[in-house]
C-alpha cells in the first residue's frame, strides 16, 4: 500500500515556501520556481493554478534572497537617522525610485544607542553595491574613505569629493525671512540646528536675508538642535528676551513644534503674538494640529536623483559634477500672519 503524504501545511509562525506551493498545487518545486520567476517553461493553465495556490497560502517571493543569490546583489544601502522626521519622507521616496530601477534597499538606522559608524558597518556587511547616506555627521575623511569601497551618495549635506544631492538650505532660510518681513516682522529670531547637517547653511541664509532687509541689528541666532525639546529650550530663551521677537524661523519642523508648545503654554497666540516657520515640510508640519508654515524640501526629487546617481556610478555612466542642489519652496499655512502692532 502506497501512502501519499499530505501537502505540508505552513504553520502560523512559518513563512510559506516554494515547496509548500508545489505540494498544494501537485507540481514540482522547479516548476513553481519557473512560474514565480515568470520565465518560459509552464503552460498558461499551470501558471494560473500555481499563482492561485500561492495567493491562497500567502506565499510571497523572498526578493532579498533571490538578489543575494545572483552575481550582483542589486542592493543599495541607506543609512538614516530616526531623529529626523524628514528622513522618513526621503526613505519612502528612495524605495519608489529604487523599485522603478530594479533595485532593493537595505536600511540601517542611527539611533540614540546606535551610532553612525555602526549603522554604516552593518550595510557594508549586507552585500550592498552602493550606499546612500542621509544627512551623515561623520568627518569628510571618513566619508571619502567609504567611496574607495563602493559608490556613495550623500543626501542633505555638502561634502567635498563625494556625490551629493541636497537642498539649497541657505535659500530656504532666505525665503522664510523674506516671508516674515513681508508680513511686517522685524524682530525675527532663528533657532538653529547646532552641528546638524545643513545647519551652517541655514544660519548663513538667515544672516544674509536679515542683512539684505537692513535688519542687522535684529539678528538673533539661538542655539537649538533637531528635536522638539531643542526647539522648546530655544523658545524659552527667546521668549525671556526684551523686547520679545515677534517671529522665529526654526531649524526644522520638529524644533518648530517645540516652539509652538512653549508659546501656547505661555499664553501666547500663534500667529497673533508669534509667527513660526519650520523647515522640511515633513508629515509633522502637515498635521492639522500644527498646520505649520514651513520651507519644503522636495523629498521625491532628492530621492530620485540620489538613486539615479548611485546607479550611474555602478553602471559606469558619465556624470556631470559632484553636487546636485535642489531649490526649496515656502509652504504658507496658519502659523504665520501679518504683524499687528
């Protein structure tokens, strides 16, 4: 008596495999592989049956494993910081751009307990063919050293000797100050980003704009940083000054939300008593509870250019220049208004 084994049933905690699909469909694993890879060798009826079974049992191809088995990994490593709300927007754009070009992403995050060298080292072990670094803080010599191992594209920071895709940060602060001056503000402060990538350029843009409007005597740069807490500390210092500023341009949207919280807790009306501008146009700025006027970076364009440059380097295509600079634009919402004095 011949006993036919029952098709294996994927367990709750086990991902369905090619073998599971083959057993359920009554075909060989090799035939399932042909269908899943969409290559010739199976009839239309067989393809339909296998794809139906795969859908029924929840089989999904392991794209990462397939790529790693090929001669090229087609993996682009991405190092990003969890403290940057805008990095989340960039990662979304990078996924879209990579997928359109037939590449996959390997992500590695910088956190409070996981520094940048460790995050980058993880990518170097992951068979990545190229690397995209979002706002890296490592010294230029270290970053340039990475280019000896693979193509590297830096996003949101100017670094000599490396392919860079960034926003014109100084122009962004210029637009913010121009907007506030047009509303009648003169006492305009800037809560900066400390040593964060882009912070020096934004400070320069703020100073230049204030000078162009004849407001040199009103220039006030307050130490800040990346987070809501940094913005809150800067806001408390700013609001203790006499006379108090009537407007502030923050380093980023997270910092700006910290300013909003302190101002409203102090009983100030935004924008009646204080106009606030952020930077990035991150998802945070677009929330109805903030509705933040902000300087928008074009995350989709930055991501497209970064992926395209990485692939051009991999394919040996000619590239024009090391740096691509994208202009930002101001998005006016409800946290800025004409000065009423």
